[in-house]
């Protein structure tokens, strides 16, 4: 990834703002999928097990296709990729608005939206490194802050639109919002493309991204990958099941939206804090989860950059997004099955807390001990890929955030 663009300029901060706005749309819509699932189950009377596919496809493809999208930036401009993603997302909601078939709606919102937003957010995230040098960690953190705003705002947008226009009208409005990604892409006139497009070359690039030999031989990379898989198998659960938990205690739709926004407010607060420094209740549990996940998400790009270096950023960011996608693909359906087996949502939150807790132990072990396999103390020593050393504070912060996250989801399950 090469660029002759001036570093740390106003133009770069505009790109950060556009990238943050893209995350605003993607994460904002994602946090409403639990509310959407409830509404579609009322409308179609469909089993919730099939509706959980929307969340699995939306987030699984949105994050999991990152290696492919990263490879495409070598052949197409980021502006073109982001614009195509915005159009595809817009068409996804339009298709859902005119369809009367539940499988078609699942495909339009889950698959088309997932692919579209992957095209939108991955190239824009990679551009940050091309525009910044000294302030790159801060720019990477700020580029995902829009996701926190999305969690705060979108539940109320969805609820109010649904009450005013119904689910079909809501889809049309969200389609219009998704089209704004075209405006964001107008700022991305830089091209990272270096080769002419060729299907086999693209596939080889994806293979190199996912199966980077240097990274796979690095103990830190393996440990981080396992931890992230567990974290994101649990991460989407509160957004998906919190509305169901709230309806079990007869809370109104506005109250359900407020609970999701509590996650967003604490999540956004944590993201801003990370930028500055570079008897229990359901609201308390939501707040703990949102705050800890905000720290974990915000610090991720900077940690990957510091651990594995700028040259490896496309590969590490792409593979990290792939792991996130796999976590969503596995976490949602497995937890849905668990809730159906026990006919309750409490076991889901226990399992989610358990995954976060195990991830905490893995991260802390990687930081403070050397395992039999030679895991290094990643908080203080460089990895084997010719790169720098992570900040001594980043590892403990990551492990603390996953620990608090597990406490948050446990609190939700024990609040009633």
C-alpha cells in the first residue's frame, strides 16, 4: 500500500470523518437487528431461529469479507469500491421494502447489506494509514468512533420510523440513509491500486492476506486471533438478545431502544476516552458492556498497527475483520439455538459472559506468561515479524475491557 499523499493534513482528517460516518451507518444498523428481528417475527410469525440469519449474514459478511475487500484495493480505487458498497446497501433495503417473502428479506438485509457495507468500511479504514504518520494511532481510533454514535442514535431512529411508517417505510428510509455512503466515498479520490484486475491474482492476494506465513508463525498473532474469535462470538449477543430480554419483562418499544442506546452512550464514552489517552439492573449491565466494548474496539487498530507494523496492516486488519465475521456467524445462531433449547434468554447471556471471560484469560496469559508453545509477553516484547513493540498499557487495557464486558452481560442476565 503506497501513497504520495501529504501526511497528517486537513484532507486526512476529512477522510477520518468520512470513515467514521461509514461506521455510523454500519454499526448503527447492526445494533438494530435485534429490534428488527422482533418486528419481523410479529409481521411474518416466522421462527426466530431463521430470523437470526439476518444478524449472522449482515455482520458475518460485513466483517468476514474484509480480506477480499482489502485485496480489491490493489486493483480498484477506494472511491469506486466504497460507492459500489453504498449502492448495494441501498438496493438491499429497497429490495426488503418491496418484498413480501421472509427469505428474500433475509437475503436483502443480511447478504446484500453485509457485502455492501464490507465494500464501504474496509477500503475507507485502509486509507487512514495512507493519510497519516505521526497521528496515525489517533486517526485510527477516531475513524471508528462513528460506530458509537450509531449505537446511540439508530435504535431511536428505527423505533420512531417503525411507529410512524411501519417496517416497509422504515426500510425505504434506511435505504435513503445508506445511499449517503456515496457522498462519503467522494472524499476517497486516492487509489491504492497497483495492478490490473485479474480474478486469480485477486484470489492469491486474499490467500496471502488470510494465510500470511510470517503472521501465522508469530505467537502473538495466534493468541490475538483466538481471543478475538471468542470476544466477537459474544460481542453481538447483547444487541441481538437485549430486546428479547426486555420484552420478557413487558418493557415498551421505547424502553427497549433506550437500553440499546445505553450501550451506545457508554460505548461512545469509552471510545472518546481512548482517543484522549491515544443490586444490579439491565441498564447497568448494558452500560458495563458498552463501555468495555468501546475500549476494546477503539484500541484494536492501534494495537494491530503497533504489534505487527504498517507493512502488515492490510493483512492484520483484513484477517482481524475475518475473525470478527466468523465470530458473528457462529455466535448468533449458536446462542439462538441455546435460547430455544432452554426457552429463555438467560443462558445466552451466561454463555456470552463465559466467552468474554475466557478471552480475558487468554489475553492476560499472553501478556504475562510464556506458554509451552513459546507465547511471548506481547505487552513488552516485539513479535517475530520485524515490527515494533506494543505499548505497555495496551495489552492490560484490552484484557480489562474484555473482563468488564463479561461482567456486563452477566449482570443483564441476573437483573430480573
